[in-house]
C-alpha cells in the first residue's frame, strides 16, 4: 500500500467532506477504482483513529 500526493483536482472521498483531496491511498495489486482520495484533515483524523485502535489492541 502506498500513500502519494494526489495529482488530480478531486474531492475527498470520506463521508460528506467537501475538501479537495491532498493524498491518494493506492492499495497493492488492485485497479484504479480502488484508489482512495483523501484531504489532509481527514487523513490526520484517520491516522489518529488507527493509532488509537492499534494502541488499544497492543495493550490487551
């Protein structure tokens, strides 16, 4: 999986966010329709949620 700067003028695809996408998440071995385009605020929030969830699992 790769996280790259978004080359296109496209909206963030998370929820009802209307921001312009700053990053593209490219899953390994999948087609172009699998790419997730996200803005920086959504990526930051998603990162915090993932860190919190993984931290809880490691502590158990």
